[in-house]
């Protein structure tokens, strides 16, 4: 279990497809804002909340086969509501 400190939020990143319909997706088309799901409650962000965050502000952490991102709270741009 990871518990963040200061103003950091633990996020499970959404996976980007490597290829679509047999065509490989180039890296340049993947340079969109990142999305993911909050892994643990944090003030106004509850576990399971979908968010958009800055790609280059995150730190990747792997625990076993699972990959998480630690994102500074100020780098979360929006909450996705459905």
C-alpha cells in the first residue's frame, strides 16, 4: 500500500492503446492530457474519481505488476463527471 504525503495524489493511469485496428499509434498522437482514476481518498477527490492531469508532472511507481502515478495536486486539471 502506498500512502502519499504533502499535496500528492495516487492515480491509476488509463492505458493508451499501442495500436488501433492493426495500425500502430505513433507517440506524437499520444501527447494528449493524461487521464486516470484516483486510487485513494484525498480531500475533495474520492477513490474512483476520474481525473485529467499534466503528463509531465507525474512520477511513475511500480509495485509488483501494478503501475501507479504520484501526481502533485496542482497538476490535476479537471475531474471527469459522467
